């Protein structure tokens, strides 16, 4: 019997890719509407909610939930699963647990400005939706944050990358190449270490060009100020290029001679995995204290540098450019590592086994809470949301708002009503 899984949300297309390799399970993904950068990062062959309205999303899930045995979520899919009273497993892939919505004025470690400014009722709602999950799954740097809050965290650093999209046989872009080329597809922001990279470039002694995607994180005033300041001094080695559709990324990897990944968080991200699978060496900062756990075993990352010091980063860049032998030796180590952590068969087996175990414990996707309790969840969500929108309205009408330029965070009216 095939286990049927409903997925609500799919950050970085990870669940879609996973579904291609499962043997005991089938996953149906419902993603949130694509907009802004989502038009570039989504593949687009999965079902999407027709609107951002939570009530409409809940209605849609309630109409189809009985077809499935279990639910998995990413991002704000967790709140939809909670409102629909499902047995669900949140998967944390990025920045959705380091500054959780249920913590007052939650702030990410690299910023001073809170990522979320939610009222008490909103924080209470998100805490309940977090606690109501069957268990929580994360890996790499995300797990250290998850285990602060979860009583049942599961550590798994395996991430499947779609090798039909990312491989060395994809035709590269057509562009003149007169020197060594790095491809840097990450957003330009502190979290990605752009300032570290650009500071390092002044110490580099070799000649090269970096194709940097012109893409910024602009959620907060602090991020907007970072953008304004960093664009004042673009290094001579950096060429800004337009945003690229996800399905075209491999063409840029294959054109470049090497890839620059995350230079801040201390472990590889999907960009590093994609680059290596396209047979390119990748520069990505590795924090020796970050544990990478695969199938219960800790393995060591080969990615360099092991320091965020700009001078040390510059040394690695120069080594990659100037020494084919050292560059190839680094790549071989990275390739062995990446083929292990992205192994689609092993990754799919891990998830198949987890789903099988959970379905044995939870006989239905329905949690079977009382109808009154489920109704109260929606009522509390809507009340909290209305209070928040009322606060926003007052800010807009207040002249001080125009002076301070205070950021409007998530939960805009068209996305939450």
C-alpha cells in the first residue's frame, strides 16, 4: 500500500524533488502563489493556492485532506495544517525557526531589527501551531535553533537536488569569457556573507570576474539600508546580472569556472550542492563547530574557507583561480561529500521509513480535535490578525509613521483575510 502525503508549501522545491524518488510514498504538493522572486525560484509544475487568503487555503485543504495519510509542511504551511487539524510534520530548511514567530520581537543573529513584531495573540497562535506538530525535522545550522524549542526534533542533513536540472551536461550560457569566472547566485545580504566577500576582494591578487545575481533581501529597513550602502562600493571584480529562473541556473553554473556560496552561516546551502553537481568547485564557509549529521553519523564538510576573515577568504579565492591542481583536489573532496548528502535513493529511503513509522502511529491525517477547538483556532487567528491590521492602519494614519518609515511586516491584508 502506497502512503499518500499532502505537502503544504515547498521552499526551494525540495519536497517536489523528494517526491520523484520515493518508493513507498507519494507526495502531492500545494504551494503558495508565486510572486516577486517566487517567479524565478519556483519550477511551476506543482499545484498552487489560488489566493493568499488563509480562509481560502484552509477551505481548499479541508476539501482534499481525506485523500491523504499524513501532512508535511514548510514555511507558513504549518499554520494551515494546524487550522485544518491535521497530523503534520514541519520541515525547516532555512530562516523559519532561527527567529520564530512565537518569540516576542524575534531577531536573527545577524540583524538588530526584529524579523517579526507580532502581538500576544499571534505569538500564542504560532506557538500552538508549532507544538501541535507530530515532530519537527531540520538539519545543518537550522537544527541548532530547532532543538531550542522542540521536544521532538529530528536531525537530518540530507537534501535531494534534482539532478535532471543540475548536471554538467546542461548547455552553458553564451557569453564572452576572457578571465576566470565565479558564479554567485545567492541574494546580496548579510545572511549570505556578501559584505564578507566584497571586503575580501580588496585583498585578492589574482584576476577574475564574479557574476553576481542582482537580488536583495528587503524584508526590513535594516536590509534595505544594507542594500543602499553596499551598492555604493561595488568591487571591480563584480558584475551584477539580472535574476535567473531556477530552471536556467545550471546553464550559469556550467559557464562559470567556480561557484561562490554562503560565506556567513557556517555550512553549505543548496547553491553549493547544485554547483558541485554541475562539476564546479565551490567556495562556502564551513564553521568547524557545526555538526553535519547524516543517518545518525556525523560527517565532515570539505568546503573552504573555515574562517569568515576577509583575508582568509581572499586566500581561498586566489588559490581557486591560480592553482588548477589545488582547485581540482578541493572539488574531488566536495564531490564525494555532496554525492553522499544528496544521494536520492538514501534520502528517499529515510523519508519513506519516517512516513511509514508515523502512519503506523497516527492512523489518519485527521488529528480529530473537537469541532469547537478547531473553530476556536480559526477565531483566535482571525481576531489576532484583525488586531494587527488595526495597529497597522493606525500607524499609517499617524504622521510619525511617515517620519520613521517603520516596516510593514508580513500578514498584509490581501494575504491574511
